[in-house]
């Protein structure tokens, strides 16, 4: 028996949000209070639409991915939990986010593989882990889907997207990824990421996968950032 197992016999695990004793990372009460994304939305990019129809942006400029499933809306407490995992090493958050995604994916078509959004090697060395991979690891195990962390690499260490306008975001990630055609050809690949805002990074990676021969590309994201006012 390892030290962690011995420790857990004496110290009950606590909910990440309220601190109450819980056998899961987020207790049932807090999970029910999360901002689940259930409103009508574009099936391609998950932006809100009045009747769940494809949005004008996707009709005008179809992205490389075919569909998007977002479990939650990116607002409190996700705007605290996700940065805690992404930038501060709170790896215990990853199973909680994976659990939320698994709940939202109950009726989703199962892909051939889950591919977490790659980090550039320099960023990976800096952080010591890929937060998307940590989420994907738990989800792939729960859904019994192959986890693929080798088929695609990020070959350009691009600046953060958050401060850039849409056109600049597209230019920023152009040519940022390479994919191994022998691993993805004919496959339905799911791209997993923490937050989808403009979707430009997911679009570029999906386009790269399609060029490498992927049959379908879907996005599974923990949270969707909504336009102001939504």
C-alpha cells in the first residue's frame, strides 16, 4: 500500500469547491450548481443560436472540425478551476473536469481516439505537464477510448491567443501543428481542450488532421466562452 492510500484512510477527500467531504473531486451539490451549457447552440462550434441551428459564421467559413460538444459555460467557478489546473499545478482538478465532460457526452458518438490539444515542447518543459492531457487521460479511461498523445505535435511556440483579435488569432496559429498521416488517416479524432473561445486553435489543428487524412474531427471541450451578453 502506497503513502497516498494510507493517507486517504485517515483524511477524507474534500470537494474542490466547497470543501465538504466527498468521494468525488466535486460533490454532488456543487456539481448540480455548475453552469452546464444546455442552451440551444450551433452544433458545429457551440456558439449560442436561437433554435440550435448552424450559426452564420460556420456557414460563411466552415471550420476544419465537424462538431463541438461543450460541457459547461466558462464562468465562475470554471474561471477559477481551469486556471488553477493550467497554470498552478492543481492536477486534482483534472479528474473533476473529465467527469463533467463524461456527463455531457452520454449520447455523443464515440470516436477512434481522443487527442488532447498539444503544447509546444518549450511550454511543456516550463509547466511540466499538459493540462489537456491530464483531463483527456481521465476521460479516455472512463469512456474506454484510445488516448493519442503522439500523432500530432505543436511545432510553433505561438504567443497566447487571449489578447489577440480574431484575424490575428488565425495568423498566430497558422502552421502551428504537424500530424502523422499514418496514425490518423480514416479515423474519427476527437480534439480535447479546456476552454473554447474563438476556436481558432482547434480549427487549425482540425484542418491539419483533415489534410493528414482524418475522416472526422470533433471537439470536446470542458467549457465554452460565450460572447458578451449571452
